[in-house]
C-alpha cells in the first residue's frame, strides 16, 4: 500500500473528529428517545389504564414513534462507530 501524504492523513484525522462529535449527538438521541418510549409505556400501564381511549391512543403513538426513532438512531450509531473504526484502521495501516 502506498503511504498517505501528510494532507491526506490530516484530512482523515479531521473526518474522524467530526464523526465522533456527530456520534455523540446520535448517542444522546438514542438515550432521549428511549427514555421517552419507556416513560410513555410506563404511563400507559399505570396512569392511563382507565383513561379515555383518545389519550391512550395518543400515548401509544408517542411510544411507537419514539421507539422507532430510538431503534433507527441506534442502528445509525452502530454504523457510524464501524465507519470511524475503519477510518482509524486505514490511517494506522497507511502511516
């Protein structure tokens, strides 16, 4: 493999730093949307057992949407981590 030039190495390092910042944001999205989903399900099972049907449907929709967002964000986080690790490996191999 050919060695990377100094500019190419710096570009890859900057990309890794930017992606790490974005991964931290995505991780917070996973945590917050998971928390919203858990709170919505807990409310549904405790407080809203005897509530009107409209409120229960509203909370179910919130739980499903936040759960799906948590799942999609988690998958994005995992793929982002793999990409960062592959960039780090590529940088290490081509020093």
